[in-house]
């Protein structure tokens, strides 16, 4: 594989989608890189159906925690096999809004599932694919939820209590501390322009030596 996989992670309300789009556009414009921008869950026809099921409980049936984990990973498996790996093999850079670290943070630290078991499930779903760089946009849970509350509708995860979101934020930071070579922590409380500048600096230093 000659392409690069960059993932953006973090608690709710940190601006991941906005920053993913900004990074993709800047890579195309300033580095003339072929970039594929996608998201999790989703990114494929099957994945988008799973996304709607997970976010809006369209079945009317409460999902078990195990079912939630497996649905996220089913979407991930489709995305890796059908979209991400082919793009990397073509030499494209993939900018991905959420990936395996979300499962560790949300379902592991947030819901209490065994972290090692989740790592094995992630590895199975991705066939061992690991990001070249992960940008963790960190933001206190209460601040992120306040930002997210401005959205027209709340999804299932956003309706979880503050304590859940505090646990998952702690989980993200724990994962980042265990993999400092892969994960760069970005202060998401700063203005969006400052966050973008810090992301660009991190990406430039990692891949372009400047």
C-alpha cells in the first residue's frame, strides 16, 4: 500500500467532520494529493443503512450492547474491504471520520466491554488495518455535548448521560497515551481555525517533514 490512512477521533461536539473536510481539501490544494474522504459508521450502501439503524433506532427495538458493537464492526468491515483498502492500493490518501478507536472509547470505556476483546473484533473487521496517523480532537464532555445540543436532532449516543461521555473521553485519552506514535491529541476547545492549523502542522511534520 502506498496511500496513507488518517483518522479523526474524539468525543461528541469536537468538530471532527468539519476538520476532516478541511484537511482533505487542504491536502488536495496544497500537496496535490488524491484524497478520499469518508466516515464511520457508513461510507458504503450497507454501512449507511447500519448508520441509520444505530443512530436513530429505526427498528424500534433497543439494541443490546453486543449487537451495537457488532453492527459498528460490520459497517467497518464493508468500508475497509470495499472502499479503504482499494483506495490505499491506488495510492490515495484516506481521511476517515472515526475508526477503531471509537469502538474502544464508546463501547469499551463508555459501555464497559472488555478492551482486549474489542481489539480482537476490530482486527477481524479491518483485517489488521491500522491508521498511519490518528488525530484525536479532545474536548471536555460537557463542552462537547453543549455544542452538539445545537443540532436539530440528537442521535442515540448523544442522548447518553454525561457520565457516559466522560468515561469515553477518558478512554480516548488512555488509548492516546498508550500509542503516542500513532495518536496526536489536538485541543478541540480552541477556535476551529486554530484546530485546523494544529492539524495541518501535525500532518505536515509527520508526512512532509515540514
